[in-house]
C-alpha cells in the first residue's frame, strides 16, 4: 500500500485552532474486529455514553475476517442499543486494512478509535471531546486500563504490565496507540492520512501512523480521564507473553522513530538503547530476590533491547490475522 507523505502544517497550532472554529457536530466511533464476540460488550459501553447536545453519534464496525458474517448480528445490536451502526467488511486479516476502511467510511468531524475487547467508562466520550476542544489538539489519546483476573500474579498486577497509558517524550506527545484515540478529521492532514499496510500483520501500524502525523505538525495531547478498560485474556497471563510484548513494542518504536534518520543518528540511538537495556538488566539482577521489582526491570530491559533491534531492522513477525 502506498502511504501518503504528509507535509508539515504551516503553524500547526494555528491550523488546529482554525479547524476548531467549526464546532463538532458529528462523531464517528470506529471499532475494528476479528472474530471477537466481545465487540458487542464494547457497543453496549458506547450506548451508555452521555452525548453532548447538538452532536450526532454513529459507530463504524470494520470486520477484518475473510467473510462478512457479522452483518445480521450488528443489525440486532443496533436495535437493542439504539446506536446507529455502519458495518464495513474489510478483509482480510490485516488490521491496517480495517483501520483504513474506518477512515474512508467516516463522515463525522472526529473519529474515535476503540478496540473490540474494550469497555468505555461512561464519561469517556465527553472527556475526549472536551480535551480536544480545550487543547485545540488534532489527536487525543486516552488510557486503556487492564482488568486483571483475581488469580493474576502480584508482580503482574502491581506493575500493571497490560495497561496502555499514553505518555509524552520530554514533554511532547509524538505517538500513541489506537486502542483509545480521537482523530480530528477537520484537519486535512488527518483526513487524508492512512495506516501503512506493511504493519498490518506485524503490529505497530498505529505507532507508525501517529509518528507520521506528529512529523506533519499535528498537535497531540492526552486525556487521562477518558478511560477504556480491557479484560486481560488468559493467553496473555504469562511472563513469557509480556516479555515478548515489551520487546515487540520496543522494536516497533525503534523502527518508527528512526525512519528517515541518518546512519549516525541511528547508531547513536542503538548505542543508547543497548546501554539502557544493560543498566536495566543489572537492576533486575540486583532485585533477584524481589520478584515484583525484578520483573519491572526485566521488562524495561527487553523494551530497550527491542528499540535497538528495531532501529536496525523492521519488525517482520506476523501477530495479527492468525487463528
């Protein structure tokens, strides 16, 4: 897939402010799904949102499966919840294809992304809309907080390894996750942007997408009150899964951060990441008798090692669209 190269905005904050002169009248919420019945619980949580007066709300569900099997079930869900639901069949097994289908189908002023295994807090929508208006931001990220089973290990719960909490890098929000994000489609840079299909099976399509928007000058911010919650699947309740997830996240971040960088900048980033990984490894050894602290440093070491690997080579392992 050809990904549009975005030119920087001329005065990014000024362009965002100009876009905000036209009030938000229509909101689209996008859910990409692949064989998860939990999407109906997600729809229920959206139906419980308080919608500000004068705003119309609709939901786009992009089905990434080979066959369009959800149409009838979503019609029933629309009748049950009262939501306006648009079903888009976006095959097959490439998450970027589904995300781009949502962008193409969106007709509202903003598009809000939420995953098909997440539940939105009742004030989620209101918080996102208020934050984008208050900060004149083109992108707003919110936290995705994990819901742990009662029998989950103490080291896992205390470190909260499964939550995705947006963060700034030296005071600047440069990228984030599509698990909870608002896109202001009144900005032309966002309206014409698309996810890169090359990341559609390896993961990292959102990290790459938002990095490109950041480089185009789109202002981004965080709404810590706009919370979605995600039950942790049993298959993700292992030390090995979390270790690999941290490494993969680091590798994707390292690759996306170094796109377009010179060899000297890449070499410096690799060196710094390897040093950080080593220091974290030493800290993990120092806390060998304290499992919670040791796990924290091991995961940080794995992430930084992944950053170094990703700066040198793009991720290749496919994680989406498998049985």
